[in-house]
């Protein structure tokens, strides 16, 4: 059983990652959720985190973290996630409340209070995690690993070179990759492999309450890929969670990864050192490269059905 904290910006795929975690309590002791400005403003993504918990009928503390990146202004992504950051499902009223600590303070408290080490699952820009490591360096020894969605092995999505989470806050990503904490990186390539076919989305339509919520999420989320004439949608943020649950369905490589801060064309790019050369820097990251798509989707479905029938 692993102690975990999820830092996120829901986000349709963040929502699926949270549900996958909640559906596997034998594997994850979810100590809390923190939110960060990313896919939408901090207010919106924080409300979305509460909505996910309401949909799953779970009570997990949620604390709001940073509203904008360390240095650059926040750029949100309504083109993929809509005006609310999680368009699709409709809620009348949010009935859960926030923990009143700042997210960074909350993360520090949860890590220091936990029995044993904690895994951080980071699914948005890494602003909160960078602030945590900088402000409370004593937490470092208590973090087992940071399993994150961000960056790429070869190609970006927000720009030709940079993936969205790292593009939004490259300085935070830099601090995390220079922290010395072991990192599991799910970038754009493994996320593309972890796609749900649009023809598979209907299978959630007639399930229970959680399935219906997932159906409504995916129906909206699929519009972005459909607009590009693509028959599937990548479930980016579920990848690091799925890797912890089922490493056997992934391929990976161990590499030294660094973050480009300033290139005109490459700011926010994660640079994977693939050389076979002398005097190489030691690997700091387990880079996930691919996944068995069918097994990924099957395990995701199983998790959602499990939440339906609890
Ligand atoms: C990442 O950016 C966000 O839009 C998704 O939630 C995911 O974390 C993919 O680049
Ligand atoms: Ca996200």
C-alpha cells in the first residue's frame, strides 16, 4: 500500500486519473489532492476536483495551491477542456468544502505526518511541487518518487518541442528534475499510446453513476481529437497512475532528463539524453515509452465499473 498525494488541474484526464486512484484502495492510500492553475484557472480546476469526488462519492481533502506559474503568466487550455476546465458533466451545486491550508503547506503537512514515504502523482504544471521542494526541503527524504505527466521523449503538444504542463511552468519542471528525487515520467508518447478509441466511449453510457460521469467527460473531451480527424483521445494523466498499478503493460527507459528554459522554439521542452557516450550524466528519470493500449483501456474500464458497484 502506497501513500499518495495527487497534485492536479482537472482537466478531463486528471479526473480519470483521480478515479483510477480511488478505485484501487488496496494499492493507494490517497492522503489528499492539491490543485494548481493549468488547464483552467485555479478556482475552476479546484471546483472540478471537488466535482470528481462528488461523482465518486468519496471524501478526500482538497487544498488549493498556486494560481499561476513561478515566472510566466498562466495560459489555460479551453480548446481541449472547455470553459470550466472540465466541460461535459453538469452539477447543480458543489457540496464539498476545501481544506483551508494553502496547497503547498498541505502537501508539506501530509508528507511529514505520513507513516512511511509518500509518492507524489503530479498531473498539472509542477508549480506546487517546485514551491514545496524549495520552501520545505526537509520533505525531500520523505518522497519516494514523483510520478508525473509531462514532457516528452521526442515531440511536444503545446509547441513542437514542449508538452503543455512543462510549457506552462518550465522553471518548476526544471526544479523538480534537478531535485534528486526519483521521477517516473509519462510524456506525450506513452499518453498517445494510452488512448481510448471514440468507438469505445459508448460503453460507459449505460453503466452506473460513475460510468455516466465518465461518459459525459469523454464525450466532451473527444471533440478536440475529432476536430483533428483523429479516432481516439489520449488519457494523458491516467498514465502515471496506471504505471504504478500495472508496470508490466508499459515499456520504459532510464534516462537523464533536463528541462529547456529559454529556447525560442524549445522553452519547456524536456530533453532526454539518449546518447551512448562516455561521461554521461546518471539517469534521473524512468521515462515511460509505450503501453499496451487494449490492456490500458480494459483496466481503466474495470476501475470505473468498480466505483459504480461499490
Ligand atoms: C497535459 O496537459 C493537460 O491538458 C492534461 O490534463 C495533461 O495533464 C497533457 O499535455
Ligand atoms: Ca492535467
